[in-house]
C-alpha cells in the first residue's frame, strides 16, 4: 500500500469550493488539508488582498505542522494583483515557511 500524500491549500476565508474541488479530483492516496486566510466579501481590493496575504507565511507554517508534501495558494487575484513576479515572491515565502515545495494559482 502506498503512503498517503498530503496537499496543504491556503484559500480566502470566503472560498467554499477550492478544497472540495481539489479532493474530488485528487488521487485516492492524496488528502487535502485547508488553511483559511482572512478575507471578507467587502474587502476585495488591494487593501483586502494585502490583509489576506499578510497571513501567507503563518498559514504555510500551520500547514507544515500537518506534514503536508506541498503547499498550494488558491487565490488567483491574490497572487497577481501586485504585478509580475509577486507570485514567485509568495512561493518563496511559502516554501521557506513550510519547508516544502509551493505553488500559486
């Protein structure tokens, strides 16, 4: 029997589909583990994204305690609103905090 792999996902606190969708398409030996990043429905501007993304480093550290194999940042707007290269900067922050590979949508 193969060992189970764990994917840690960080999503806006308002998101109700990401984890369920990931689990639906994940192979049988993969589990999805979520971490919410604070975002309210009325805070979807640069200030709201900044507040949410201020939690990325701590969110990645929290996911690391679940022994995830990879961290996924699941908020497309949050990964590109600062322009080209911001996604790579976020990925570096997540990888450093979690100690595992990371990706951003």
